[in-house]
């Protein structure tokens, strides 16, 4: 059975950005579960979800959180699944608080941290992890890269024609 991806967010206020993650996972046909779950406000639920995630059929867990963003770290502490952290720009420090809280994990408990509000890359990294053992996903990823490359080439052609006149 194909592995699912969990998308956890610390608050529903994260959803507008995290919709990007969900949309890309859906575009690739990946089964997802999305939850509002907080390391601070619902610590028991976060711990239980992480502890049971592997046996519940998940392959990767994405955690988005802002401010003192501990969700990804707490989840990573309770699972051997790869955990991807998205630091959210939700406070006075423009996301730098969440970036440091997410990326600066102590040794032994890694969290693969994407950029502040890096919702698309979190989804793509999760898909790349699943694609290690899934040729169909690997082909879809290669096609996506090809299409991105073609878009940039087209933009360059347009620029050249504007510059030349
Ligand atoms: C974090 O605090 C959430 O992930 C969110 O980014 C931020 C603000 O949450 P709310 O006060 O909007 O619920 O826990």
C-alpha cells in the first residue's frame, strides 16, 4: 500500500499558506491527512499522532508552526519517520523565531527544515522521499522539473525579445 503524508499545523491561522502544501500533494495523487495540532496547546494529541503515524500508514510527516515552533521537533522525537518542518511567518520576528526553533534541532532528532513559509518545497521534499521507492512518483517529479525548466526558458526568450526590441 502506498504511504500517506501527514500535514500538521500548529493553528488554523497557518492554513492559507499550508494549502499550497496540500495542493501539491494532491496534484501528485498522494493520500494525505491534515490536522491542526499544537506542541503546546495539544501536546498529548501531537505525541500520540507521532507515535502511531508509522503503523497508521504514513511515510512522511510535515509540520508547520510559527513563533516558538516546537511541533516538528516534538513529532520527530516520537517517530522514526522523516519529519519536514515549515517555519511559519506568524509573528513580530517575521518567521525568524520559527526558523531557528525548527532548524536548530539537537543531534539525534533531525527535522528537515524548508524556508520560512516554504509550503511548496515541503510537499516536494515529501514526494521525493516517497519516490525513492516509487517509480511512478519519480516519473511525475521528473516531469514537474522539466516543466519548470521549460517555463524559465520561455521567460528568458521573452526577455531577450523585449531587450532586442
Ligand atoms: C503557532 O503560533 C501556530 O503554528 C501559528 O503559526 C502561531 C499563531 O497561532 P494562533 O495564535 O493564530 O492560533 O503555534
